[in-house]
C-alpha cells in the first residue's frame, strides 16, 4: 500500500500512540487518556494504540486513518515514536503528527525538526488538543494556527513558538473528564501493570490527584511545574468511585509527583477515603518524600488502605543530597522509616549512585546508610541525566556524558543491565557498575528478605527478580 492508494484521512478521527519502551511497566498514561476523553466529548472518534502490548500498531493506525496522530513520549521512547510516525506518515501523508510528553517538552526544537513531525506540544496538552482539533475542522488557516497555545512548529525553515499559557488551575483540573480507560486493552493492563515490587490488587488503575511539585531536586524535569495544583476532594472521590463501579478495580495507585506537599489537602483526601470506606488497597506509586509524613499521617494513610510506601531518599550522603538540592534530613528519613515499619507497612526506597560530584567515599557512606535501614525493597540506579534537568546541564558543562548518552534509547532505569550515561573524575563506569551490584547483593541476598518478598509478590515476578539478582552474585 502507498499513500496514493489510501483514502483521504477522516477529519474527526484522532489516534494516540504509546511507543514501546523497555521498562517492564504498563501504567496507562493518565494525561493522554484525559485528552482522549476531552476529544470524545467534542465528537471525535478517538483510539489509543499501545505498542507495549500491540505489535501491530503501525497497520492498526493506518487502518484507523486518523486526521491527527498524537505521540506521547518520555526520553527512552521518543526515538521509537519517531520511527513509528515516519512509517505511518509514509502512508497517511495527510495526517497531522503531534508529539507531546516529557521529552518533547524539554527538547521541542530537536523533535520539531524531524521530518514526520508537524507540531510539538510543550507542557500540558488539554487546552492545546481542543484548539488543534478546532483548527483542523475549521480548515487549517494560517491565521488560526497562531491561536493554538503551547505548540511549536516549523514555518519557512524557522521554528515558531506560539504563546505559552499557564498551567491548569485546581478548578480546571476538577472540570476535566475522567481518563478514557475504556480505550485500553484492560486485560493486558491488569496483567502487566506494575510500579515497584508490591501490589495487592489484580485490577489496578491509576489516579492523578494533583499536579506539580514545589521541590528543586536537580535530577527531576518537573514537567508539571513547581506550583502544586490539587483537585478537590469531591472530584477525586468521584473518580475513585467511578473506577470501582465501572472498571471493578480492586486497587488504586496515586501517580502524583508529591502527594504530601500540601498536608492539609492530603489529610482531607485521606479522611474522605476512610469515611467512604471503599474497601480496596491504595498505593502512592511515585513515592513519598521521606520528610513529607509524620506518625499521624502514616497512621491515617494505613487506615485509608495504604499497605506499602516508598520513600524518595536518593542518597545516604548529606554531601550528595546537598548537590541534588534535595534538602532532606537523613535523621528524619530514618525516623519515618522506623515509624512506617512499626505500623506494618512494606517499606521501600530509592538510591541514585554516580551523581556529579559524588565520590567513592560518598557512595560507600550512602550504601551504609541504606543497609542500616530495615527496608523491604530498594531500587538502586545510576543517574539518568534527563534533558531539562539541572543535572543534565552540569553533565554537559563538565563533559561527563558518555557515548551511550548520545542515544535517547538508553535513558531508562535498567536494573539488569544499567546503561552508564555519565562518568566523572571521581567515579568511572567500572566502579559505578560494581557499586550498583554491591547494593543489590547486600540488599537482596538474605534468606529472611527473600522469604518476605515471596510472601508479598506473585511467583512469576519473584522468579524473574531472582534471575536478575543472580547476575549480581559473581559480578565484581
């Protein structure tokens, strides 16, 4: 088939594509599915194609024949998104290709220069997708193009940036429709979705109750901005009830960047969950700042159904935490972990090794700190210098980026075979790999911990984890 053989695209058809990404995760993209619901309400025929579970995405999109193709991309999936759109657009030459997500937001002038890309959406896309749809239906005039917010495009070989508009306010978040989960292959989502080692439910879907994070951590993109915008308790409870009633979920994951940053609001949300007594477990899947809770809040989270908690500590070295601008007290982090363990939580944490300026002594100090905690799980990763972060700027300025860092496909947290993207004068790649393996050997090769994991994980996930960890035993 070629473009001449294909019928004219359907004006009010919109296809969203999730490119494949090798991270073992299948959490639905909430923002994209909200936009899908918005466009359905505007009378558009919308489809969502997820290459993580569908190897036939290219032909399926061609058969759907949409006027607009939207690609959501993190850094590790953006090149695959480019490949997909080039292949699809060789057939559907009249379709308009729009890229959005964290990587296009951070690198719009790179992405917009790709031949198959017509527009890049920077930041939130809810208002943009509506304006773009109206522009397409209205005949795609040059004058109307300038009115579409938050996009960039190429005109006369120059990149044009349209006006940026503020992030959605809380009341606007409340007015958004619920994500269009009905567009997904939910059997596959329920089978494969995971975020961390532990889950209790077999039918799990996410909610996003707030956007934005006020912290200044240098390794984070903060795509949703620094100002936190919280949905109303009524709006959030309505969505949770919707997930339970319509999709029969038996666990809900909160995908907020920083749920406890506004403690008054967080307490109100938890009070409402307790009062409604939904009877299903919840998890704050993105983790909680280790100084963002106290015993009262942890008790309330437990009463609301939370069973596992991951603390974003990132380093056990005060020096490195200062470099990261984390502004975290390790004494407070340790105190809250002890409280969480006392209350019966499964407790995990994250650690980043190889941060710019971190010495081998800092790494050893960090490992010793984490090994002194009674954690049930821990993810140790090398620094990923994502575009748009302060850490990335430092690595570029200092010349720390490795050859692997030139390939966006390598920007992935890979426990089995880490891709080393930076080397510094303090820690080379060989040393960093040894330290990462050392963490996992110390953390997981204890019979008591292995037995505990087996009690709280399904057998297939446990066996897969053992296979990965076994590669660390003899690596020196």
